[in-house]
C-alpha cells in the first residue's frame, strides 16, 4: 500500500468512526483539531486556575501536574517529559550510572524493544537481556536464576504486546524481591499503570511503592494529549531533569498537554475500575459471538487474549489478513454506525494471515450490553471475506 493510499484509508476510517453513533471506546486520535481544542477548553477550568500565567520551562501548571502525580504514586518528586520514550531512556541511563551496570533486564516484548527503534542501545548505550521470552512477565525464579548480572530490572505493567497481561500481586512482589536479591534497582514502565489497581487489589501508591522509579503516561488510559511523568526520589528526579534538558525535552510551554493530563486524572482515573469490570463482560460476549461464528462456519477459529482481561484492554486474534478485517470494521461503522473493532495488525509472533486488534473498553463502552456486543460481532462477521 502506498503512503497516499494509507493516508486515504486512515481518513476514511477516522471519518467512519467519528460519525458512528456508538463505539466501545472513542480514541482522541479520530477527533478533529476543533473538537480536541473545544474539549480541552471546556475541561481546563475544572482542574486549574485559568487566570494563572502560562508555564515557562516547566513551572505553573506543569509543576502542579508533577506534584499531583508524585503524591498519587507516593514518591517525593516527579518530572514531566514530552514523551514516555524520553522519560524511560533517562530513567534507565540514570540508574545505569548509579549502579555501574548498563545492562537492563526486561521482556523482549517490552515497549523499548519493540517500539523505540533500538533507542536504549543507540542513544543511551544500554544493553538489554531477557530473563524470559514467554508472553508474560518473568517469574521470581527466572529473575533470581538468570545467568548474568544486570543493574536494572524493568517491568512493563501491564505487558501490552502480550495482551495487556499482569502477574498476580503476590507474583509481582516476589519478582521485585528477586530483582533486589540480584542487587538491581527496579523500574516500572507504568504507561498503563493507572488501570492495574483492580487486578492487583491494591492502590496506586502500594503498586508504585514496590519500584525505585515509575514512568506513567497521560494520553493512553487517561485520554490526555501527550506527555509522561517519571517519579522517584528527589536526587533521581533532579538528575532526570538535567538529562531531560540534554535530550531536548526542556520545552518552553507545555500547558495544553499538562491541562489534558490533569483533566484525565480528574475524570478518567476514577472511572478506570468500572472500565476494567465491564471489559470482562465485553470479552465474554465477544467470545460467545465469535464462537457462534465458528459453529455457523463463518469463522475457523478465534482467540481472545487473555480470555479474562486483566485491565480494560485485551487482544482479539482472527485468522484473516489485517486488510480484510480492517475493511470489515470500517464497513460495519459506515453501514450501521457501530464501532466494534478499530485497527488490525499482524498478530505479534503469529503466522502469516493471522491478525490482531486491541480492544479498549472506556466510557462509551459502558453503554454496551452483552447482547449489543453479540449483535455487533454478527454484523462484523457478515462483512468479513
């Protein structure tokens, strides 16, 4: 597919999803500029004094956001970054200098390994090793028995590309302890940490408190514009601010992103546990609808991963090309006004001809009953092939 055809397809998809009367989730990426600006303006006054001056190099509303996130996560300090990639690069290089070991133990499906073009090695001179390649986080035994030293143990919570999967609380505590037994510091890639509380049965402070540093994102689960925060002790965050400047992250003004983050903390964070609970209802109904498709001969097989979601996001795997499934998804939206699935991609680690989509259940998805899901699945399958 050429660049122009990809752009045309994206515009068609976004137009169909924007005009749909109902959707499991409505991602900000399909909004128009006008819609996004109007939403930001409408909500900003609820979370910050708009008569205050704009931020200059990280003061004002940016500093307010840093303080609020540090308090939420139970850390002494936090620094705002324009991207999570930069925040994590900085955190891991700071820990490498402090431990004297530039090796980071993480999962091969973790974000830095899959989505950052080898930046840990190319930019920061770090080396990565894998205690496991199973599609889950490593166990305590795998960390404890790994056959070479490492300075930092990085855990992505949840592990997105494996299906937004999490360990149990007891398993997480054990694997952190195993890392410390190896004299390693522990860093959490918590881009989606916000929605982990229901699965772990613990508040954010308890979860984050297991680690020496935590990165969180604002545009994923919280619906912000962009940006991330790195939280840790005061000396680490002070060093991180120095490296943020060196990496080009000391931006003159960032109030739109900071306001969007504060709105997300105010509105979306309290709702996330309800999204997680309803994702289980949606996943079960999707399975019932797809199973009916198998029985009726419309579908050879399917996979919902994990079968019972750990967060408000999970994967659906189907044995068709991404173009076929993407077309069926857009046609369903165009012809019925219903968005069931969004984008489809080649399944991670799967054979050719198998595709995967990420299902997110958010505010608009709470309106969907199990029957609504099953009806939408039937309509989708009618448009496949």
